[in-house]
C-alpha cells in the first residue's frame, strides 16, 4: 500500500525517535497535534470514527484511515 509507505516515511521524518520501531497511533496523535496544528483543519470526527484503538500499529489500521491521514500530511 503506497499511502501507508509514504505516511510512515513522513512520520519518521518528523519524528526521528520512531525510526527503529513500528509507527503507533500515539505517534500520529503527536504529529497531528504538534506538527499539523494551525496548519491543517483536522476532521476529528473522521479520526475518532475510523481509528481502531484496539490496533495500535499504523499498519493495522483501515485503508480508509491511512488514506485520510496520508491526505492530511500531504497537504
């Protein structure tokens, strides 16, 4: 999945401490709150309804959520 690979790369660039481990949902939240705040209109409703909290790794999330997050980062 190209969007997952690009999203993972973008997160690793912005959060170097995530380099040697799986990207987890807390990494995404940090990035959204710190790196995107003020620059992006984040659809919190979409995030909370697509986000599967029982699966903490990014790679285990739905393609819809990955594509949504990928779109946020690419803007």
